[in-house]
């Protein structure tokens, strides 16, 4: 199982997701406790922003070739 956060701006897209939930392919979680600077929410202070950047600089990276390879395998999995 994997969890993703999606912001939906279209009624048709929401109905599609609700249809998938009715078929038990996905589960829609109404309340999440995700607090990420990448998502809409309260603004970061300068100190929090600097800490976020420093954390990103020290996080492990992968090559572009590896990222593309991972995406291709996930893409194939999602299309099935």
C-alpha cells in the first residue's frame, strides 16, 4: 500500500476517484496529518525554511537516469 496526497480542482476527477473508492480500488482518507512545506498551508518562518533547505541538501539523491527508470516501472504498474 502507498499513500499519496492529491488536491483535486475538478468535479469530474473527484467523481472518478469516488468511483474507484466504491469499487474498493482505493480508499479516500478525509483527514490527514501531513505537514509538508510542499503542500498548501501555513507559511514557513525563515528559520524553518532554512532548516528545510539544509535537510534537502543533506538528503540522499539519485541520478536522473535512475529516477527515469523508477518512473517507467511505476508507470507500467499503474497502467496495468
